[in-house]
């Protein structure tokens, strides 16, 4: 939540950047997003929350989402090399569990992508952010 001091700093920063107050441009809501070190100016509080949701999803996907996928790919390759025999490929637990995990992870990715795209539609044209 934004304090009164931060609110005044945010309005001053917006005024220095755009030569008017945020309320004059239609941005009635001001908030802070500390992970990005930014002031958020929104036409609605819903747009500000949608922006934070979308940024949190993107931040999660860039930092923590891919590591389990790397481990899964290693398990899949291990299963493929272990399963190669002269008489044919034998299905083993590495291939089955790696494939099921990959399918589940892909579904999880689609859910996150959908959630982020819905949030982005709420934000589009309704928010301005300025780093402090």
C-alpha cells in the first residue's frame, strides 16, 4: 500500500514527466509496485491489480518456472538412453514419469499464460508506470 509521502512523490514524478497531474489525464488511482521500483497510475484499481498479477506471473516464469523443466528433460534423456536395447525400446519409469510431468507442466504453463493474457487486457491503455 502506498503512503501519503509516496503518493506526493508519485504525483510530483508524474507532473515532472508529463507536465500535469495524473488525475487530469484520467489516472485517479496511484499505487506502488516495490518489486519493480515503480509507481503505478491507473484509471481503475482493477487495472493496477491486473498489472501486478501479470508482472508476478512473468517474474515467476523467468526465475523459478524453468528449473523443474530442465530436470524433467534430463530425466527424459536418461530414460531414453536407458531404454535403448538391441531388441527394441523398453518403456521405463523415467520415460513415463518424465512424459506425464511434461504434459502436466505444459498444462500449468497454459493456465498461467491465460491468466496473464486476461490481466493484460485489463491493463491495456488503463495504466502508466514510472520507475522511481
